[in-house]
């Protein structure tokens, strides 16, 4: 870990690996970023520390280990801007609060527009961001060339006509985020139960009173699901039908290169997003594989398409060697917005449906989900995100600002 | 890349197809009789199993016909038999 001289050496042990107790006030399913942040804010904001976070694999080894680390809050709609910008404000103070350096770097994000319609949509979004107090500006191709000199704006099948630019956006080192949260939670008494899969629930009528695992039951006052792509496998056991489809989402990284890429660049139209990690890898991603799947493996043609787009936008990438590709399983909703709130079962709450964009929301999602678990009621920020919106029709349609084909 | 068996064209690369999601989701016989919850469920909720899944594909770059297959979403194994009806649509 110290090889690059940039990353701190982790202490020998950041959290205990205790045997689970019979009962907890709160059991959180999934020790990914959202599960960890939820446990953290339950303890910090609500004084609830009798918490178990149960994880089928290893801590932060699911989608948290597989994302492209981009953080931004330039969403169009009021409900989204409020939630994601709350998360971004928390990111801005989190590393000091955790006393753990995770390389949060506000290097800015460019969201490119390649067509006249995209220009109109992007400018509308920038204006909406300004009205919502989210920093955003419209930049011209010349200004883009100053912000990101390696970006090819003109000699393209789809020339870059401009971009929205959010300066506060950036990246963070995802593993370190998880470890910092886990260490602090552990200090506050949270138990992490790894290598134990939650397979269902213990119920009493229409109340959930615990979780079933592959190694015995664990009682719970309240249960919070933060299981990402595997959420419906759990809710199916109770007959709760959620509007989620699980898809592979691929990402990839090149060999380590000198610093060449100063910001984050995203393109909806040619469909790729890139940044350069602190260590030097170019990190690239795009949309989901269209088919449903739990294989954590996507198809090669998806990678081909996004690499073609990346090389056209960044001719200097052409000589980079792709070091590895991987996929996570993401749970996608019909309106590209998450579901955070109660379920038809008392004491069971879900935080799911983040699709391709959960990492940026990590502290914000933890904050509102902790509030929901502690009080039984949604926080004002997640009130619009209940599953009832798929009955009422009050959808939060963020396909444009989600920036990724869902 | 998946190898998808089109019933008319045979085994072809996934890139020739578009995905259509869960098979056999019928339009409600009388939508006006549905309450909001049932209509919302028809619009938005689909099965999402880890395992055997009946699903639709359309051979966009080939014969452009729709068909159903059974695929295991945990292994991507696709069964060549075409389930139930709709083969001719």
C-alpha cells in the first residue's frame, strides 16, 4: 500500500471480527459504503451503537470495491439536487471527521454535450443547479480545452459543443473511505459480521424481528437493507415486490501512468466517463449491460464501445494498456433514482435502487437512511424516495442527470 | 459476450440483439378496472431472480423478430428450448 508514497499505510487492524450477539437494536444487511455510512451516522447522529452490519463476503468487497469513485451533485430535479448535494457537503468534511485520509480530491467534473439538444438539456441543468445552490457553470469548447487539455473537442464524429462544469465534484479513494468509516464505527461499538450471508427474515406477523443467515438467526429491533443488486433476492422472501432490475455494470483501469488527466470527464452521448486515480491508473466506465445478471461479469462489446469513445475523446489514451476490467451488480429502478424508506413490513427499511451512481451518495445515503432507521420515518431529504412513488406516479426521473444508460 | 440463439437465424453474438426484459408480461385485459397499485405494478415491477429467467430478445441486426429464451441470470447459461408461446410474434 505504501508503494506509491501517496497512500498511508493502514494500521494493522481497523475493526474487530466479533462473533454476533443474539440480538441488536439495528441489523444492517450489507457492509458496503452505504451500510457502513448508515452505521456511522446511526451512532454519530442518533446515539445508536448496538448495531450489526452483516456482510455475505468481505467488508466493502461488493460494489464499493468496483465503482469508478466519481463524486458530484449536479442533478436536475430538486429532490435529487438536495440529496446529492447534502452528500457532497458531507464528503467535504468527512475525512477530517473520520480522521482518515481518503484522498477526496475536488478536481471538477465536465459533463460534455455533443448535440444541440444536449446543449439545451445541459444548460437547463446548470441553471437548475444554480437555483438549487449547487455550483455549476456552462463552459465552451475553448474553456474545456483549458480545463482538460488532453480532451479532443473538435476532430470528432460528435464534436464537443460545450459542457457543464462542477468544480466541487471530484473523486475519492473508495477502499480508504470504507476503511475509515469501518474503523470509526468499530470504535463506537458497531459489530461487523463478515462472511455471513443474510438469506431471509425472522417475522412475527407483519413485523420483521430479525434476519436469517446461513449460520443462524440474529434478532433485530430494526433491519436496514443496503444490499444493492441483491436487494430483491431478500425482499422476494417476504413477497415484497420492488421495481428493481439487477444488471452487470462494468468498469476498468489501465496501467499506472504519469498524471495526464486533471479532472473527471463524462459523456452521455458517446458514453464513457473517465478520471485518473491518485496512483495513476486511468479509470473508465460507462453504462450497464442490458441484460439482467448476477454474474459480476459483463460482455466484451460493452467495453469495446466505451473504449472506442474514450480513445476518440482522449487520443492520448490509445497507447495505454488496459490492466483489468470488472463488474458489479447494480439494482436499477425505472426512474433512475433510489428507493429509501419503509416497506410494508414493520421495522424493515430499504436503501436500494442506486443503479450506477451509489458511490457519490455514500455519506448522504447513510445520513438519511440512519435517520429513517432511528426514527422509523423518512428524513425530509428521502421523503420523495419511497417506493409508493411507483403507485402515485410521482417519479424522480433522473435519467439525464444520472449520466449513464440505465 | 453472450451467445444468443435466435430461433430463425441460429446462434449469434449478443451484440446483434436488443434485450427486452421479462417474458410473458401481458398488457392488462381491461386497464380501466385496475387500481393504481396494480397498474403501477404492471408498469414498473418485473421479476428479478438470480437463476432461471424467461426473457425476451429481439434480433435487431438480423431477422428483427422477437423471441423468448430461458437464461440463468447467475451463470448466463441459456437453454435452447424456446419457452411457451409468442415465438411467432
